[in-house]
């Protein structure tokens, strides 16, 4: 039987790259470096310590540790033991966080001092935890401190199969409560292979990940990871001076981050006349505008590539497109309301557009596949597609479609395939607005109003009963608006110029949109709809 344990990827890097720098991160207030050999030894050391503390194969271990050497090595140590790593973004808010913890019933908590204290203050969701282990400085609040042992024994290595559970990673909850997604060792291996082969990333590269999980991918691929000095739960609040400083100091060759990070960084670089050394940028988490890509092209070397992978926590990556194709070919169409092109399916990934249906779809035989150019529900199949939500059979049934011995995942997105086989994203299924004149899609309609120079971004919402909803556009302005009525007149003129938006007559100004925590880019349109109900003379439904 082939050992598919994803921890083997780090140990292979340690064996072949030895004393090459693998990780650069803040240790307290000082920057430190670790080699691949260091990470291999520390991972073994933590595996030994964890085993001595009673952590065993199949245990669910909640890891609440900041991006650091400890985060990287503890994660791989837990993989090595066959434990299931639970990763929850603390920035989702404590109510969602507590709900998520309670839903997965962790056996062990490994966390910094604040996390241990949090578990003591909110005991009910942590009721299943039988052991608490503290990492780093600070009070332990009754937990045992986990340290690297002086002597590293030969810790057990779980010989994992492809379908063995490796981790539970939670969604952002942008269109409902966050859900725990089950990741297997085989899925992680496939993701590594796609990132390595499709994006050409591996030994010799230097990564600065704006999202901690991608630091794990970097070290497993034999690339150096530089953990930026930022709060990963607040990407829009990144300090561009600090972010750029490490990009330059370590000659970073590629970096993954949300558009929120690069929006701030690109503006800073243009103001300061800075050209970054980065050769590849991956932006994901929300639609990426052609305007941002054009701005990025001005702060990168001429031969640099900008990719915008498409996917979701349940399936990543699915499709990808390079920035030049966006700027030269698809962005002009996006601005006219055609949706956002997210590229072609990656190797091994099947993408179909099906007629949208409410409720679960038990079998592929119930599906009607739509032809190119027709908007429908996006479904995907392939080796990076996760099979289930942890402890949530109802959501799993809603999201998966059985197809003989395989299955399809419903992305929860609407879109279409063009004649070239490229996938276009038109918006979330939950955000559609169904009027008496037909269906309206957020990304397509909002693009029309985003053309206005005084609009930072816009959001389409629907008020009233389904099928007879009244479409309303809420705009977040650039700076203060002296005359809202004049702005609304100009927005109405834009609406009339495009058949997609000609029936949109109601407009509102909101100073700062509610957005998701992880990427600071996904607009919470449901919250905007509740807000709008109090400000317009329309039935809210």
C-alpha cells in the first residue's frame, strides 16, 4: 500500500534540501530563519511530544496557533500521527467560531495563551476536549505547555491512504453559517501537484503567503516561506510598508493573497515608485478586477505573471486565468456585464453548467447540462473536490451529486462556459435577484455601476417576494457624496444604457459595505438587504 501521508512531503524536502532556508518568520519581535532540516527535526520533535501527551491517530485536534514555525511544524506533526487537524479562522467572529468548534467536537486543543483562556471562558463548545496543550509565551490557564523534547524518539508515522481524513477546514460563511470541509491526505497531495506543475513552483522559489495555509504548501513543495508581519484575518488592513519590506529583503518570487492585500500594496508601490521582485502573484478569494491587475502589472517586472485561481474551500483550485488574458480579452466584456472570466479548468478537473435546482440532487441523471453561453449553476468534479462537510449530512446532500462511482460538487455559484471553454462567474446562487422581467445576477449587473467614477463598488439586492423582486443597487462611494440625488440620476442613466440593468430604478448609498473577514472582499448582501429594507418604500419579502 502506498503511504499517502501528506507529512511525507515536508520530510522529503528536509531530506533533499537540508540546510537551505525553508522558513522566515517573526519569533517574538525578532526575525528568525529555519532550514528544511530544522523543520523536519522540529516536526518530528512535536510528533514525539504530542504522542507522549496521548495524541493518537484519528484524534481531532484544534490548532489555534498564529502563523509561525510552531504552526508549520505542529501541522505536519499532527498529519504524521494521523490526527485530524481542525483549522478555523478566528476572524470569523466569536459566535461563528464557537458554533464551529461545537460542531466538530475536538478531542485536543493546541493553542496560544489567548486560545486556552477562550476555551475556559466558553466551556460548552469545548466540552469534548480531553487535553489542552499550550504553545508559546503567556499563562497556560491549566493547560500543559508543549515544548520540543531534548531527545527525539522515532514518532509513529501513520501510513495514510488517499481517503484518510487529514484536516477539517472551515469556510468563511459568506452565504450562511461556516461549514467544516473534510480534507483527505490524497486531496492535499493533488493540490500540491497542481500548484507545482501548473504554476511552476518548487525549490528555489520564495513565497510570501498572505493566507497561512499556503505557507504549508510552500515548505512541502521545497520553496522558502516568508511569513509576513500582518494579521491574516484582516488583509485589507495590511501595512504595505512591512509587507513590501519582506518582499524586497528576501527577494520573494511568488505570493498568494486576497485582492484586498494587493489593492493596498499596489497603491503604495505606485506612490513610492517601487517595482517588486515578485515573478508570480496568485490572487483569489473574490473576483479580481482588470483595473487591479493593470495596476499590479505596473509594480512587477515585465515578465511577471498574475494568476487568479477560482475555487472554494470545498474545491481548490478549479480554474485559472493569467492577467494578460484578462486585461486584453475578458475585462472589456466584464465591464459590459458579461461576468468575470475565471479561466479554464485545471488538469484533471471537470466543469459543467447545469440548470439550477433548489434542494438536493440525488443523482446526475436528474441534471440537465446547459450549452455554452447559457448561465446556470457551476458544478465541478475532480481529485481536489472534497467529499463531505464534517458532521453535516444535510449540507453534504445539498452540495454533492452522485454520478456512478464519482460525484460532483455544487459550487453555489452561477456562471457559464464560453465557446473557448473558459468559465465565467456571474455571482453566488444565493444572491440572484428574480424580478418579473427575469433573473438578474450580481457580478453582471454591478459591473455596469462600478464604471461610475464616484462608485468604489456596488451591490445588487432584491426586495420583495421571489419572482417579483424589485432590484436595488447599493453603492459604496469614493469619498463623501455631496448630492446623492444627482448621483442616483447618473446611475439611472448607466442602468438605461444596458438591457441587463434597464429595469433598475432604486439606488442607495452605504458608506462601508459589510464584507467577509478572510478576504475583506465578499459583500454580505443579505445584511445590505436588511439595511435597505429600512430605507426604501418597498415590500421586503
